[in-house]
């Protein structure tokens, strides 16, 4: 009898962080404040509500939308692709470049990480995930992923992130 698979990451079990709800609530409160300010006869510059909507949209609504979308996709019949095999390569690359666009000449660090299972490559830039419903930081896995490890990966190709393979469920088998 074989041992049950160990779940290394389960994106469907990840809750939406509380700060997302705080951003949405804050954006709604600020928009209501703008409305009350305008109704009192004072002027509101056009860019203030626009900035509030953009921050609320990208910081609050986008993660909720992505989380809901991933859950719906996982529940559908042809939602997730399953790949079983051996991890052939794992990487975590931190690239530090000079940002010449500003006068301060600061450095910008970009972290790229991922792993290969057979011919399928699962890679991402750390911090670029739309929500926590997909693996976007190897540090979030229950134990480190190593070369030679037997895994089962449940994933989908995401058009919203440039056809990137997003890992929803990762098991060690």
C-alpha cells in the first residue's frame, strides 16, 4: 500500500488576506467622503476619486476576482491540468539592476523562481501574483521543493498573466 501524497501547497485552501478587505472598505469610505465633500458644495479634483478607484481596484478587487476565478476554474470539469513526474530543476534567481529612470540611481531587485517537471515549466516573479490562490513564492510550500522529488502539480495556463502556468495544488508523491 502506498503512502498518501503530502500536500505541499493548496491554493484553494488559502484565505483572502484581511488587508484586501481593508483596502476595499477604505476605498468605499474614501469615495463616500468625496461624495459628501462634493455635496457640501466644495470642489473635488477629478483625479482624487480616480486614484481611490485605481488603488481599491488593484489592491482589493483584483485579488478577490482572481481568487474567485481560480476557484471556479478548479471546480469546472476541464479546469486544471495535472502533471505527475520528477522535479528536474529548481531555481531562485535574485537579479539586481540599476534603475536609471530616476535621478537617485537606486537598485531594483527582481526575484524569479520556479521548477520544472518533465517538459512543463512553472515559473513566476515573486510578488507578481494576482492572488494567493496560486503558488507564487516557494517559501510558502510546506517543505522545500528539491530536484529529484516526485510531485503532482495541478495547474492552469493563465491568460491574465501572459499564459503563465499557475500552480493551484502541489503534492509530493
